[in-house]
């Protein structure tokens, strides 16, 4: 979306939120660099989230929610949880204050996984849910994810705009002086008991025998995050034969040499990749531990007596990658959200063919194109959507409303009128959760609805590890509800349950072949540019048009037919469909970090052509969008110059220690540097980039 400017020409975006809430680097309001700035100025002008901004943002969210609260409703309650990246609790306490100053009760869960917040919110009939996290982002960042009481959905763009407008109108000095009108309740133990019961319920875990997982040896990596101790305990109660937990401290070092983000773009991890000092994963404890266990138990693994795997999460526990040790090749297979989703879908279709015939398989544009093709061969209905699990949840909710419409006895005129409302929503998108809420209310609940109705959704999947399948929860009044949310632990339980059932039918080698690549993979690559001026890239902006022309010209030169495809949920994404959807290339701003990506998807035969086009697009992004005022841009340029001189080691780089690990990781992700036996060295792209900055 095109940003607007103030009278002083400072950029004020239409909405402050990205793909899922707000997240940025953090600074304390008392820091000298934040003095004399309002929380909003700190966010907009400096690009930081302060503790005061957290309080302001939460206060405004609660006030907006109170406007929707009916007069007959009980006292408003808000559920608050967080990941452990803020050991000081300065930022989390600011969020609690925001709720209480708005006059509401804060039910505090403490360090818990993100999916528990909407679950407990629905269980308690609360008015909203708040998760303080920056998810898979580095530890120097934090943020807020919000949940709404309508089926636990996340806010949509118009909801975000409403909240942004509320923020712009507030006087923080006045809010700062307000008393704590609302109470504070510690609900952690009750919530954890609910989560454990919910997770182990057979309908949700898919585990129907205490022996299902007994032959599994599992390494659990909570990424120093919210699932620390929680996931390992649930896996043990689920009957996993042996559970080992690594990266389980709560010192704030979330996602550091751990978690799913490090695994992205690596379909397998070989023995060479854990060798010191040049091995990319030599300090990743979960990966090293899996190799140790695999080699120590190689004979048992080859015979099929045991299987050795890893459950890898992110800091807030809504994402899951699976690692599988292959004793025949001494390597680890990496199963992203695509592979785990297909394993889950295959299990559902094979066990309940009638229930899931024609059900939706929803994945985002980031997925391997062959994943949805595979789902179609199972009899599922593929649906492609924009990046973000909230868009998957939106598609699910629309499909459930359509199903309800079919099951309800209405006059032909009434049914036609409601259908007329649904059609444009499916084509043009939904921007406000209240639109769905009102639509659902307009359809009376039918007493003739069949309990055995076909399931609307088989699996909703993001390649990055957010998987969504239907789950059941029992409310205090004994009413059962269906819950949909991105849940890393549920995805893990479902994937291991599906594959362990498969292991009992196949030889060890065939089992590994079946799960390591559950569908024939196509070509998939993502190229990043970090520390950029994201506000310059939006639909029909100058840079947007330049990139589009470049892609069109390069694609046609390589023999592709080209067509722009629009996604109403993400209108600023530039998506170019190649050869009638057999390949695709899209460019989009990250909604979670300060970066922009070039995403290449297609057949394996497209790899060389797409790589060539992608490299040219990336160079244009690096040249046009890098932000010379960004602290990390300056550190990046300095570090690259030092590496180019080959006169220094990584440890001796003149970069602030607290930023060094992150900076090196992000330079690698941009393919500007690569590991060698002598340490990091410039790539060809790195040399080009350095020369281009001169």
C-alpha cells in the first residue's frame, strides 16, 4: 500500500502492522536515543519498539475491542502470553499495564507457546488475546501478535488500520498517568493443563495407541523459546520412546543457533555441514545431537528397530520443522511445512477417505508448486493464498460459512442473497473480521446439520512451518468447538503419528524414501535483501515497475509466457506466473523483518533459468532499496570491507558483539559471504555488491 506523509514529510504508513502484528528491534524508552521522542516517533522515525510503545499499542487494542463489547457481556478479560526473549520482563509488563490501564482484567500466562493464547481466550470467553513475541526473528527484536474472539482469528488489514488510527490519535503522556483500573490474574497453571489435555486428546494428536510412538527417539529443540520443557513433557506423555531436549534455556537467547529459521533453504544436512570450523551447522546442538545418536544407534536404525528424528520449533512455538536421520546415508532430511503437510494430508485421506474427499489443501505462494499438485492427486482441493497463516484461517472460515449455508434450511431468495455476499469476498478478499462475523450470524444454525459432514479443511500449510489442521476443544460449559490455529506442537504430533503408522507397513529403506520426500520436489529458492527501505516497494511504485519490466523481459528471453497474478490479500506483492502456472516468481516485502525477497518456484527443469532471472532481480533490489541510514547496513558494509581484505577473522570483526552473530547470519542469507576453511569469504555477489556501494 502507498504510504502517506505528514506535513513534515515524515512517512506514516496506513497501518503499522506487517504480516502478523508488529515486530522490530527493541529499545528502552529511557535509552538516550529515545529521549524526547514519543513512543510512536520512536517506532516510526527510529524503527524501534520501546516498552512505552508496547503499553500504548496494547492500550489502544483493548480500547478498540471494548467498543465492540455488548452491554450485556461480562467484564472484559484479555489473555496475555509471551516467549522468553525478555528476561527483564520490562516489555511484557508494559503490555500487562496497557490492558489494566484500559480498565480490563489481564489473565497472565507467562512463557507459553502462541497457540495457547487463542485457545485459552476461547476457553475463557475472553475479549482478546495478546502474544508478546517476534516469533522466529533474532533475539534483539520483539513484537505483539493479536487474536480476536471470533474463532480466534487474527486481525485483517482494515482491523489493523483501525488500530493504527487509534494509535495516531492518542496522547501517551495522558495514558502514562492513568491508574491500573483492571486486575491481574495468574492463569499459567490452568492454561498449561488445558494445553496438555488439548494436545494429547486423540482427535488432536492422532495418537490412538500408547505404543504408536514407542520406537521413536526424538531430539526436541524449542529454540530457547516458549516450548521449553512443555513440548518434551507432552512428547513423553504421548508415548515417545526416548526424548532428549536441547536449546532449552530461558535466558533470552531465542533462535540462536537453534530453531526452524536456520533450516530454511536446506533440504538435507550432510555430515560435512557439522564439521568445525567451516560446517554451517557445527554449533547447532539439535543437529549435532541427531548425528551423534544416529551414529551410535546406526545398526538399530537400519533394522527399523528405532527411528531417530528431531522436532524443531521457533521461539513462540507456532512453527515446526522435522529432521529425520538416515542411517543408510548418514545425513539428516529436513522436512519443512510442505513435506509435513503432505504427510499429514496423506494420513487423513488414507484413514478417513470419505470425510476428506474434496477437502481443502491450502498453502501459500512460498510453497513448492508440486506440493499442491500432490494434494490434488489425493483427491483434495488445492487453494493458493498469500503469505501468512491468517490468510489460511480466513479461507477456512469462508469455506465453513459456505458449508453452514448448504446445511441450513433457507428460502431460495435468502440463500441466493447470502451467496451474493460471499462471491465478491472470495474474489476481492476480506479486509475486516467483522464482515465474516456478520455473515456467519446471518445464517441460522440448522438442527439438521449432519455431525458426519465432510471436513472443510484437510491441511493448511506454510512452507516455513505453520501447519493448520482441525482440532477439538471442550469449553467449561461442556460445549465442543473446532479450533484452527498455527500450532507447532500439534503439527509435530500429527506428523510423527502419521509416519510411525507408515513405518509399521514398510521396510526401513522404503520408509525413509516415503517420508524424506513425500512428493517429488520441484525447484524452490528464495533470495533476500536485508536492511532496505521497504516503504519504496508497493504496487506501481517506481521500483515495483522496474522489477516487473526486468522479470518480463528476462522471462520472455528464456522462453516463458508471462502473466501478472493479483492476490487481494497481499496487493503489493509482485507475482509473475510463468508458462500458465508451471513456474512462478514473486517479490514481496517481509511482514516480519526488515528485508525483501525474490522467490523462485517451478519445475527442476526451470532451475537454471529461474536462478539467472532471480540473480538479476536481487541485484536490482540491493542497488535500489538498501537503506544507508540503517545501523545494520553500515555494519554490513564495514564487515564486508574487512572480510574482503582477508586480514581478519570472524571473531576479530569490528562489529558490536551483541550484533555479530545476527549480522553474519544475515550476510550469509543474502549470499554475500560464504564459509570456507579460513572463515567467511566474499561470494561473487558479495564482491559485486561491495563494488556497487562505492
